[in-house]
């Protein structure tokens, strides 16, 4: 995996068996850089709390694994109730292509990404 920035976009590039995928580099849990995590097949694991994402879809594959945040802590403590409400967000993915050995990533304006954009096309 590699990471690069274009303007305010932080993009993770992953090579999965010769196919190139691009996804937001920032974890949808608490913003860690995913390129410092681990890639196994099409799943990238965040280095901070171990959320897993499918790089091909940007969807959360596994919620965080935080030591000490077992169910009883979340249900019985004030801090646990607050932290238990944190949602891990799916990430945007980007179209890619390789031309003459150069990886190209399609970055659309903010208005054209996300679920609303895909419903209108
Ligand atoms: S910041 Fe990625 S799992 Fe918490």
C-alpha cells in the first residue's frame, strides 16, 4: 500500500493481485492513517483499533477491537456509553486505471461522491 495527497484528499492505493484500488486513507473510526495498517487480500486493517475495510468497496468489514471496551464497560460506565455510540464510517473509493505504468485516480468534486451521487447516475 502507498498513500498520497491531492489537495485535501488523502488517498490509499492498494495493489491486490495486480489490480489497483484507491480508497480514503483516513479511518472512519478515529482518523488514523490506514496505509500504516496491514493489507491481507482485499482487507486493510487499521493500525489503531483494528477496524477492517474492504478496499474494493470502502465498506467496514469489522468494527474496532479496543482492549478494555468489552460489552460490560460500554453498558455500565458513562465513558463506555459515550464511546459505544461512536460509529465507524464507510470510506469513499475512487476509480483507477493504469496507463503506461502510471496509476491514475479519478477524484471527483465533493458534490459528486457518496450515496446521493450514485443514486442519480
Ligand atoms: S482509528 Fe482506525 S480503528 Fe480506530
